[in-house]
């Protein structure tokens, strides 16, 4: 074949190039491998060693399962994850169907809105729900004033409901995107054929649509399950002390009880579970590529058939939009509002719009030596985020480059799954690994401020690689040739083709790394030094303090964080080149 | 004028092109025609400067340009998969070559609009993302991009390859008009002989890396020089024959009987072509045979009849006003060997 000739030539050219650069190639793929080895496998290996140390092989597991309390934690982790997943699907599936099959005003807005919570730091979401439904939130204070109540009417924070609602809030977008997008591209002809053969609408769904969307459905459910299973901030803050999952218990055992062996055993159990779930997930994603007739979404959507249907559906969608928007709007407005009847109110402020909470960001309310002002926390976070961007790009670029070269070398074939591993590892476990492994020689980084950017880089790396590698891969030799034929010399090819194509992906990756670092809570809570809290860590501290001003500070900080991460993600959506990029 | 002299190229020790020589005249459309794997795309890459031949030269107006780098050749190439730049819109793609030539932005805008209308796209397309275009629109943009810098030579690599049949027929007409209107010297690669007939001034027929025949379309159709060419052009009524000398006359032993050779040929195993349009239903020709009518098919201006002569099936292209007997009936046919027979060595 003509094309075959050509590709054979390209292949041989590339091969020559690779051979010439073999040394460089090996060196560059070694960078990410060494990084993963030192800061992922070594810490996790240390957890493994610690949990088996001196106690015998199965001892830690026996211990965990012998303790009624720890056993109940494992049980609750599975229970809350299962229930959250089911509820998320119950909300997400009808919405996914409507988004896939109908045309209505505000459709793209709803889709974008549903994605906002997903990118927000857990602390922001927790603060947002607190600002709306908490004891000092809009609804409670409003109702108290309206009905002249002495006590808080709605008990939301520190309930199981709060955990479930926050999880639905977070993860519905996964169902919308994975299932909705797949469903939307499924040709309605298939369903019409079934109807034509005598199936009613339920039978059509049961025998035709459901089997076709089931891989997407299973993948979405599993991904939601993984996120719920390892959820940290939501459980810690909205669940409160009465609820403990593996993730929060690892934190508690480490930070409060200093019982590292028990924490390590719990981390190991969690690691096994998440790795198994991640493996199943990647398997399912692979099956998603099953050939079904897919169409461009525009050709499929239709208007509603009747007025009644239209009203019912619009009501459901409006409720959904309110569900996504209310906590965020509540947070932003609450951060600039002083209300009557705020408990422990200090100062002389009158009720109304106020920027006092923002003005007070430079104040330390407690005078504790371990206490930093919000301004200091912002500075710390910015320094960490900047370092994370640098580290993530310094490691992500060579890694993506090695991946984009396709599998010429064993090294790069190995790299692909390895780079995705941190995605399936909980942040708290990573933090524990750092504490266990990097606190003593040979790698003693205990006092080093680099520890946090290193942890953030691990979390960010899969995302960075996922946006960089496709961009690098998209520079097909054809594009170089096309530019050369049109008169572009080598320097101009670099300037007009390579830089613009990778440039956007580079900015996207940098924003990803920045947003992840600035919002990361789980690993940071484990390893941050008390005198240098990051923004999320400080929000956590402030939220658990009494006092209207501390509460206001927490909300103001959360609002800033929400705007920064939300804005970053918005910029990324805009920058993303069509066709390029993977979920 | 483009000229290739003895161009040879191998990949992994396998010969892709051997000793290819031909010329493409200025202002003409030269089609490189051949089945998959015959070396058409490799040849284009060599002319473009994307691949380097092991032996032989590429000449432009008698000057050897074999060592001129790609971007200095001033040749336009439209890729089979278009290779549009995904990060540039339609305008940005078409303007690229002009920008590389450092033309003023006023002239660039003017020229882009010019080629857009040449390929039949309105100005509204200028700011469309290339990923939002249909296959036919992408093809037009790719063509416009290749033509915009007014290349000395433009090369089109299977430009209609990935389109559906209806679109192909329409775009082929447009393409032919566009290239002729621009007086563009063109190398056009295709594996489809009908496409080649429709657009070519001259066809270079390639087979497994060498030039099999170079001719104008009509001439190629009337006078194929080998069994391969005849088969590739879709000519029917090919049959094996053995040449036997008897005195001064050479006879061809064929499945439909012994026929006198139309010209001086060597002994041995041969293939003959009995041209479908040179067989008559009367006794006009010197060779007369009895046949049985098997099938008739009305084809507008033509009537195609399938007949059987001594268990060999033949096709006849007849004028459509000819009266044919019923299917299964005997008919008499005749032809003149000099007019109707062509003889090729076998293989």
C-alpha cells in the first residue's frame, strides 16, 4: 500500500533517530522512573515493611480484623462508598440521559456547572456546605431569625447525610461525562430499529440501550466508587468525629495517636482495595472502545415532544442546577455578609455586606506559635504550588516525551502504567509513606520544605502526563512535512508547529499542577509542618475554631481558593485544543 | 518542466522504485497511476524532497534539484490525509505558505480569499476550526493551502481517496476545473483509472516500482503495451495464446480458434486482447465466428453483449441501436485481426 510504504519509511527514519539518541532517550525516561522509585515505591514499600515488621506476615491484618472498632471502620468505608455511588448514579443517570438526548436552553451551562465541584478542593466544598447548611450557615441563621428559634433547626454538618450529599455533589459530573457523552453519541437508529421490531420503550432500554452503555456505566460507577472510597476532606469535616473511614483513620492514627504500625496496616488494606478497583477500572475503560455506531452528538438531540414533559424535565434540571450552584453561591455570599445572631461575635460590625473577613486575612486570631495568618498561608501555598509546577513539568515533560515516542524501548512501555499508579493511591497513604520513609536516612527530608511539593507532584503527575503526551503525540511527522513543503525551514517548523501545539498543553499541565497543589489536603494534612500550614490546612483549622471572625476568615479563604481553582480549570477548558486530551 | 532520471529507492533492502524516469510538462496534469504498493507515494515524497533517492536525479527546468531542501523547492504537496494544522483555523492553514514567503498581510488576506473562492468555499470559512469541517471541506482547504503560494509544481496524493463515491465524482470535476483554470503544473497520484482518465493530460503507469507505460489517456486505453496495463485498465476479452510459425505466417492458437497474428511477433506463450468495440455482428471482418448470446445489457449510448465462443466468454460493445436476437440464440460475429487484436507477452 502507498501508506504502508510511507509509514515504513517514517518508521525507519524514527528508528535511526532513536538509535542516534538512544543514550539521551534512556536518560530522559530514567528521570520519571527514578522519581517514582524514590518518592512513590520507596515510601509505599516502607509502609509495607513497617506493617510486617517484627509482627509476622499476617499479624497486622489479624490485629485490624480482631479489633471490633477497626473492623467497623473497614465496613463503614465500603458502606458509605457503596451508598454514595448508588445515590450518585440515581441523580446522574437521568440527567445523563436528558443531556444526551434532548435539546434545551442552558444545556452547556448545566454541563459546565456540574463539573465545577469536581475540580474544587475538598476543603472548599466542605466550607461551602457549611456556609449553606451548617450551624452558622445561611439556612439555619435565616430560619432562626424568621421563626424566632433559639436553637439551630437543621442538623446537617456531622451527619451521614452530609457525607452522602457532598459525595453526590462531587461526583455526579463523572456520570454525566462518562455515561452522558457515550450515550449521546450512540446512534438512535439502533433504538429505532428495536422499536420497529416490536419492542416497547422499556424493552428497548433493557435489551438494547442498557447493554450498549453498560461499559461506560460500569466505568463511571467504579470511578465514583474509588473517589468515595478514598474520600478524605468530606468525611473529616462534614462527617465529623463520629464517622471514620480507612482514609481518615490512617490520618487519625498517625497525627493524633502516633501509632504508625496500625496506620501502616490500614494503609496496606486500603492500598490493596484501591489497586484492585483501579485495575478493574482500566480494564473497563479498555472495553469502552467496543465498536458501536457512534454519531456526532448534534445529529441526535431532539426537542421535547410535549409541554408537560418539558416542564417536568426542566424542573428536574433546574433543581440539579440549584444543587450544584447553591453551596458555591452560599459560600461566596456568606464570606461577604455579616449576620445577626452570630455566635461569639466580636467587634462592632453591623449586619450587612462586609469585606471585614477579607481585610482580616492578615490577622492571627489565636496567638499560638503554631498558628499562621491566612496571608502567610496563601504565601506558603503559592510557593509550594510554584515548586510543584516546576517539578511536575520537569518530570512530566521527559515522561510524556518518552511515552509519545511509542514503545521502542522497554523503559517507556513500563512507564505508562507506572505513571498512572499514583492516581489509584490515596493522598493520605502517600503522606504516611513520606512520613515513614523520608524521615530517616538514607533519605532524610523531614525538615525540608521540598517534601510537600514532592507529594503534590506525585498527585499531579498523572494529569500532567495525560495532557502532555497526547499533545506531543499529535505532532505527527506529517505536520512537519506539510509545513516544510509550504516553505518553512526547521526553525520555522519549531516556531509555528511544535511550540503552539505543545505550548497550550504545557500551560494546561502547569495549571493542572498549580490547581492540584493549591487545593491538595490529604497528603498535606499528614506532612505539613504546623507552623507552615497551606490554605486548605488553615481552612480546616479555622473551621474547627469558634468565633465569627475565624469562621469568616475560613469562608473568605475558601472563596479565594474556589475562585483560583475554578478560574484555572475554566482557563484550561478554553486552552484545550479540540481532539487533543484524554479524560 | 519536471524530469526524473533513473530514480531508485529501497526500504529495508526492498526495492520500492527502480530506475524511474519520466517528464511532467509545464501547465499539464501528469497522473501517477498504479495499484497499491507500486511506489506512487514514495515517488511524490522524492519529488517533494521528503525522501532522498539512492540513485538518480530530480530536475526542474533542466537543473538538478536533488539536494535542494524541502522548504526551498517551491513545490506544493497536498497530503492524502490532508495533514491540516489542528491549532490553526482555515485562514491560518491557507496563509501558512504565504507567511513563510514573508508576504504582506494585505496580500496574504487577498490571496487566501482568492484561493478560497477558487476551491468553492465562501469567506465565512476563514475562521472555522479545521476539526469542525466535513471531509469534503477539509479536502478543499488542503487543496487551497497547497495552491495558495502559487507553487511551481503542485502534487496531490490521492486527494479524493478518503471520500465517498458521490462526493468524489463531484470534486473530481471541480478539481480538474480548478487546476486547469490556474494553469497549474500538477503531479496527481491515484490508484483509480477512471479518476486518471478524467483529469490527466498524461498518465505514468507504475507497477511494483517501475514505469510500465507513459501515455495520454486515450492512447493508453487504445494501445496498452502489456497484459498488466490492459488488466489494470479494466479491459476485457483477454485470453492466452501460443504463437506458431507456419511458413511466413505466424498463427495464434487461442481458445476461440487459430487466428493470424496482426503483426510480427516472437514465438511462444502470449496473451491476446480482443477489443470489445472492434467485434461486429455482420460479416465485415476477415475472421468470422459463430457465437451464442448469453446476456445483453443496455448502457445508455452503448449496448453491451456477452457471448460465448467455444466455451470462452467474450464482451462486445455495440452501438445501442443494434437489434439483438433473444438470449440463447446463435449469432455470427466477425472482426479484423489488425484492428481488433493486440498481443502481449504473457506475465
